[in-house]
């Protein structure tokens, strides 16, 4: 009888994951949950931050979005670094750094110190995110199991972003805003203890040394583009803003060309030849942009317009959190029963309906329509995250898992950052343009200035005014803020409807996702030869 090649034996042994891999998945899901929570955990803490640290409006935007910017800027670098030095090693280094930075953020004495701590948290987070996703791709080589595992990972990521305000609100009821950052400390400690026992080590043994110039180019490109958009949307000088964006585009172009000429590129640009890979990245980017910008205004609406305390506001967001978690987990099963592009396009259409509900929101409709709208948005977002990520990771060879995971996370994180920065600034511009003309005459100049700045500043500035005057000022501020939310949600609906068409065009599949047969030789697949008509999800993409 013919002996089985060693590579094939090893491949088959790894094809179906066992108990250790599934327990290890829980170890990867916890830091993912915390990382996502850190993007949104401060949304409900804004009034407390304003009262304690006294940041101006621009500092407040940086406190909110510098975390996502730094993650997006360093993800490609860290994903490639993990391929080279080992994904588990980078994960554990990142966990230690994240714990230290969390303590620094919790006890930051000033707005500048908090911005710096959030930046360090973002850099540490950039080491964790691609490592978790790349390890999942290595641990779960079976298509069905990988889809389920990524569904759990996506549920942790999206659920964490949605649960951030809930946890933050609960902590604000009993502790200061800094307590929101300390959640990550015990989780990272658990990862440092359990990671070496439960997680395997994977690296690309053929990778060369990192190219430092490419690292600098990628960071300059990412941060310049995002900052330029933020500055322009915030009313900055169009010439200066455009120049910053242009500088970022130039750096990105140089980075792209450099990767094509390197023997060991930081980013394998050949991955973009796969239409599904590129299409999934685009969908993740724009869908997250629309959702993050809208969600920021929803959380602020609950406190600034509805006047809810932090915990109550967080609890009203629980239904949307559950909706996203459940649909993320259900996505792999849906994709086995219908073409992936149909599931993704349908999910986008559902989200568009939710955005339209929020675009129609007014103070009379109030809380019921607000919650219904954000729940519908999140029902659609769950499958987009799970299936989009699976398409990206499944299209890359195992040795490039870190790079592919980094690109998936870069799209999502850049989308979150752009949503907060660009759409947040658009909504703020609507507020600042609308509120001055509706304010009653005779307000003290300092009160007028505060009310024009933000809805949170308006609440703080009117606390000591006579009741009748407070009511008149806040009625104007609430109406102006609602108008900003309407426009942001309307933009989200338009973007999502365009993505429906793009998903149908780019994410074409021949058959639904199915599990590879037990007789499928893994070694043949590694060589690019199909020994069976049943293929991995992204092998079906044409």
C-alpha cells in the first residue's frame, strides 16, 4: 500500500479542529471584545470627560478617534511583523502593552495625557487584532469550522463595539470615567497566562526582514488621509486639508509601488488581484464608516436629547448589541444556504432600512424610533462583518494569514475611524450651523459659545440658568442635534445602498459555502491543484 506523504498527513491532521482549538478560540475572543469596546466605551463618558478634563471640541474628537486611527495606521505593519516573528508572540507582547496603556489612560490627568494614552492603546491594539484573526485562520483550516470560528470572532468584535457604551454607562454610575479603561487589564492578564498553553505558534519561515521605509510610508499615508478628511469636515482650511490628504495619497502610492519591487514586501499586493478580496475590503470599509458615524450620534442622542443617565442609555443599546451578535453567529449558516454575495447584499439592504428610519427621526418620534432604527442597522451589520472577514482571510495562503487579517482589520478600523471623524464632523457642522439662529436673545456670551460648541456643552452650560430659559435653549440645541443625526443617517443609507450593488457585482460565487469533503487532499490544495469539486469559500470566487 502506498505510504502517505508527510505533508498530506499533517494537513489532514489539522483539517478538523479539536477541543483545544475551540477553547483557544475563547482565548482569542476575549481580547477582541475588549479591543472593540475601547472604540466606543467613551461615547457615554463624554459629558464626564468634559466636566473633569475640560477638553475643547477638537481635543474631544481626538480622544474619541485617535485610538482607531493608530490601530488602522499600524495594522499592516503589525500583521506583517506577526508573520515574521510569530503571531502568538506578537499577541502576547501586545497584551502586555495594552494592559499598561489601559492603566495610563484610566489615570490620565489631562486631555493631552489621555490622547497620548489612547494613541498607545491603539498601537498595542494593532498588535492584537491581526494576530487573533490570523491564528484563527491557522487553527481552523476546515472551511465550515473556520466560518463558524470567524463568526464567533466577528460577534466578539461587533458585540464589543456595541457593548462598549453599556459597560461604560454601568461603570459611570459608580466610578469615574477612567474605570472604563481598566476592563482590559484582567482580560489581558488572562491572555498572558492562558495564551502560551492554548494557542499554537505560527510564522512565515520564508519572510525577510521588515522594511522600515515601508512602515513609515504606510503610517504617513493612513494618518494623513484620515486627518485631512477630519480637518476638512471640521471646517478647516480646504487648501491645507486637501494638501494633507494629497500628501497621504502620495505616500500611499509610493508604498504600493515599493511593495511591488520588494523581494519580501510588507504587503503582498498580489492579493488584490482576487476580486472577492478587494470587494470584501471595500464593503467592510464603507459599511463600518456609515455605522460608526451614525452610532456615535445615537449614543449622544440618548443623553443629550433624551436626557438619560449613562447606565440607562447603555441599557437601551442592549437590543442592538444582541442583534449584531446573533446575526454574526448565524452568518456562516446563511452562507451555506445561499450565495455569499446574496447574503451580504441582503444584509446591506436591511441596514439601509435602519439608516432610513434614523434619517426620519424627530423629537416627537423619540426613543422608540431611535432604538428600532439602530437595531435594524445592526441586524444587517452582523453578517457583513462575519462573511466579509471570512472572504478576506480565506483568500490568502496560510503564510500570509497575518497580512490578510491585517488588511481586513485595517478596512474595518479605518472605517470606524473615518465614520467618527468625517461623519461626526459633518453632524457637528450641521449642529453649529443650525443652533445659533434658534437661540433666545439675551444669553450670556459664554453660554452662547458653549451651546454652539456641542450638545454636551449645552447641557453643562444651561445647568444654572432659570428653568424657562434652560428649556428654550435646550429645545433649540436638541432640534439642531437631531438635524445632524438625520443627515448622518441619510448619508449612511445612501452609502449602504450603493454597497448593495457593489456586493452583487464583486462577490460572485458559483455555489454556496460548503464543507470540504474528508477525502480532499490538503497537500494538493496547498499546491493550487483542486482534487475535488468542493472548494474553500474564496476558491469559489470568480
